[in-house]
């Protein structure tokens, strides 16, 4: 059974639903897929997975979310888990925020909405190899 | 933005303005000339009148002197001699008479008195002769000689005639001068009316000029309102783009997911009967029926706990990739009740069958997602459209205030999303008559200000209710508040406490203008942590 996870964070449930389906379609049972609607919820999921001894490989996060912006969240993640690959999936390319994420969260890639499955797949495959 | 304001004020002064100026000067000069001329004429006439009066008085005096002289002569005749008293009185009389005569001579410029002087001289010589005879004691001869009465009468008659002439002349000149005065009064009245007319013409002209300038200003103002709205739109457009990219992303991914799912399902379909026995097939179709019926489980702590429980059960049935299968089942809306799946769990085709069922049914979920995303996009587009609309008909329309508020909320949705909690407290209110686009501008400014005041988060409350013949919109924020000392100033144009890029200080000023136009009003109440802008708008008969 898989002990590696991909976590998606976005405040829109429909984005989470389609994202998860795409990932499942691309990578099947190779990974565990979890979603969270906010940074706070993401932290809960991270803790739960840690408890289950499932290692998070990648976090794909939206940028504009209530309470905490994506770049801030990814920076916090990076501080605690430097090995997690951080990816941003956003409809709004705030260059400053992306640059901040690059520096503070070692942002691996930024995917722009609307994205294609291939884009997503390529980013994740290259990130994990 | 401001160069717009200049254009109407820069209109060059019309040349027509110069013409009345020149003619006014001309009229003024002419008037002064006429006034001086008539004053001189009146003065001259008055002088003539005075001189006539003087002459008349002198003539009367001469008449008195002449009759006195006659009386003295008679005295002499009676006395028969010219004694000392008489001599003195005669000398005195002569002196007075000479003085009067010399005055009369001075006035006799037109020689109208010539005849009088001749008559006087004749009379005087007669009197002198008579007085000489009396002095010689020949009083009797003096009486005989007496032709004094005749010369006296002639003199007296001439003097009276002259007196009459002078009286008449004085009357005439007085009449003339009165006429002149009347004429000049009338003339001045005419001049004043002309000047006044020209002045009011000028005023009228200026008024028209002002009116056009005012109209231009009003047009500029409404353009300014539109520009400010567009500037605000420019600020939010990036956010709106983000908003539209979300549903677009969902639509694109859903469509591609459905496509892939169907491709896989079509490949799997022929092998269904070979892979699953009838009991397993029954379980499979029940799964499909349930999946079509149930919505997918939303991600939550409970659903994750449930997933772990399901995973454990699947592991107990030695299902490979138990967690992955549990996840698929959760996404198909299967939760606690999964006893009916036991035949599948036991099958070695378990993972294949559940993936197949998932592929067959996920298009329904994806379609739901697409429909929702399309609705969402349509809503954003509608908001943008009603936001950017600029009605120039200038006619009032039926306005649903709540719709306007929702449009603005849609536009500011992603700004609100950051850290602002939104509370709506809408009560049923009637539609009102007004200018929907301009009211949207009011809500935009107030909501934008509230968001800007809550930089580090807070609660935005929008409340709607009816009050008397109007409706009230309360926009309340929990931001930093407005210091009491600037509360009076915030409605002034260009008053802002924000940095140059952030605020122009026109927002509230424009709100006020728009509310004035609606005969509505607005008040503010603020303390740190609580700021409420309260807008009242009349309903008017719809
Ligand atoms: N909800 C609010 N909370 C605190 N201060 C406010 C609020 N609304 C307005 N103000 C104060 O009133 C000032 C004037 O507001 P106004 O909307 O007229 O201009 P602005 O917001 O500064 O600029 P603009 O609206 O043109 O972008 C603001 O600069 C701010 O200081
Ligand atoms: Mg403002």
C-alpha cells in the first residue's frame, strides 16, 4: 500500500474534485490523494497523514484563499518539511507572491488555471524524479 | 482624469461680449455730452430769467423814484420855493435814481430799454426846467409850463410795458428751463434704461455661458463618476480574472476527466461479463445506482476518518490498494452502508470493478461540476456587465437594491475571500426608482472603503430594510474606524488618508452626489472597530 501522498489545497471544492480525479487518473494507486479547503485544514491533514506515517511528497496549493495566502502557507510548510515539493496552482499570477514563494517555499512550479492534465502530470513527474 | 474638467472652462470668450462693451462706452460719452449741454442751457435760461426779474424790479423802483420826484416838485410849487429840506431830498432822490439807472444801463444789453432812457431824459429835463422856475420863485410859471404830467405818464407807461415784457420773459424762460430739466430727466431715464437693458443683456449672456459651463461640468462629473468606477474596476479586474479562471479550470479538467473516464470505460465494457460473476455483477450495478444517486463525500475530518475505517475493512478483505479503493468509493458517495459491496470486495477483480464503476459514473459528478462552474462564470460575467454598464438615457429605472449589492460583492469576491467574513441581513424591501449604475457606484465605494479599512481582516455586514417612504442600506465594517476630527471632511472631494495609488479621495464625494441626485442621503457612525455608513433612498412610486 502506498505511503506517499499528494495534498491539494484550494478553497473551491470543484477545483479539488477535478484535481483529485486527474491525479488519480494519472497516478492511480501509486499515491494517496488528500484535499483541503484552507491552509488550516491542510495542516490538520498533514498531521493526520504524519500520524498514519504517510509521507507527503507534493503540496499543490491555490494562491488566493481566505485567511492565508498560498505563498504564505507553502512557506510555512517548507519551513517544517523542507523535503516536500511545493507547487502553486493559481488563476491570478501575482508575480510578487510567486517570487516570494520561490524564495521562501522553494516553489517548484506555478501552474496557471485553467490548466491541462498534461501540464499537471509533467510537473509532478519531473518533481518526483 | 482631471483634464476633462479643463475643457469646458477653457472655451474662449465669445467676441459678442466685446460689442456691448463698446456701445456702452459710446452711450455713456454721448450722455455726458448731452447732460453738460442741457445743464449749460438750463443755466443760461435761468440767467435770463434772473436778469428779466432784476430789470423788472429796477423798473418798479424807477417808477417809485419818478413819482417821488413828481411829489417833490409839487411840494416845491406849493412852497413856492426850494428850501433846504427839499434840496436835500431832491439830491437824495436823484442819487438813488442815478444808481438804479446805471444798473439798468448795465442790463440793457439788447437795447430794449433805449426808448425808456429817452423818455426818462425828456421827463427829467422837464422836471429840471420846472424846478429851476420854482427856484427862481416863478412857481406860477412852473405850473403853466407844466408838461411834466405828460412826460411822466409816458415814462410810467413805458416802464409798466417793460415790466410786463420782463414778467412774461421770465415766465417763458422759466418754462423753457423747466422743459429742459424735464427733457434731461427723461433723457437720463432713457439712458439708464438703455444701460440697464445692456447690462441685463450682458447678465443674460453671462448666465447662458454659466449654464453651458454648468451643463459641461455635470457631463464631466458623470464622466468622472464613470471613470472612477472604471478605475475601481481596473483595481479589481485582476481579482475578477482569477475568479473566472477558477470555473474555467474546473470546466476544462472536468471535461478532460469525463473524456478519459469514458475512454477507459469503453475499453473495460466488453470484459464485464467475463470478469464478474452474476453475484458480483449485482453488487456492481448496485454500486453504480448508488453512485448516481449519492453526491460525493465532501472532504472533512469525518470523511477522512470514515475513509480510514473503510480502508481497514477493505484490508481485512485483503483488497489490494485498500486506501485507493476506499477513496474511489468515497468519491462515489458510498459511506457507512457498504455491506452490498462484499461480493465485490471478495472478488479478485475488486479494484478493476470499482475503478470501472467510478469511470462510468464520474461523468455525472463532472457534469454537475461543469454546470456549477458555468453558472458561476455567468454570474461573474453578469456582474461585470452590470458593473461596467453606463446608462446614458438619464431616465430613472426600477432598481432592485439587493441585486446591485450582489453585483458589487461578486466583483469584490476575491478581495473579501482573503480575510473578511461576510454577513448579509437583507429584509424584504420594495423596488425603488433610480439610476442602477450610479447606485452600484455607491455600493462599490462604500464596500471598497470597508474592505480597505479591514486590511487585517474583519466582518463586513450588509443590511437592508425599509424605513418609512424609503429604504436603508447599512454597510458596516469592523475596521480601524474614522477619527472623529476627520468625519466631517471625508465627504469632501479629494480628501483621502490613503496613499496616492490607493485612493483619490473622490469615492465618498461621488457617493454623496449620486445620493443627492436620488434625493437620498447618507450618514456615518464610527469608532475603532465599528464603522457604519447608512444610506437612505426614497422608494417613489414604482
Ligand atoms: N469604512 C471606512 N473606515 C475607515 N475610514 C474610512 C472608511 N470610509 C472612508 N474612510 C475615510 O474617508 C476617506 C475618504 O474616503 P473616499 O472613499 O472619499 O476616498 P478614498 O477611499 O480615500 O479614495 P477613493 O475612494 O477615491 O479611492 C478615506 O481616505 C478614509 O480615510
Ligand atoms: Mg473610497
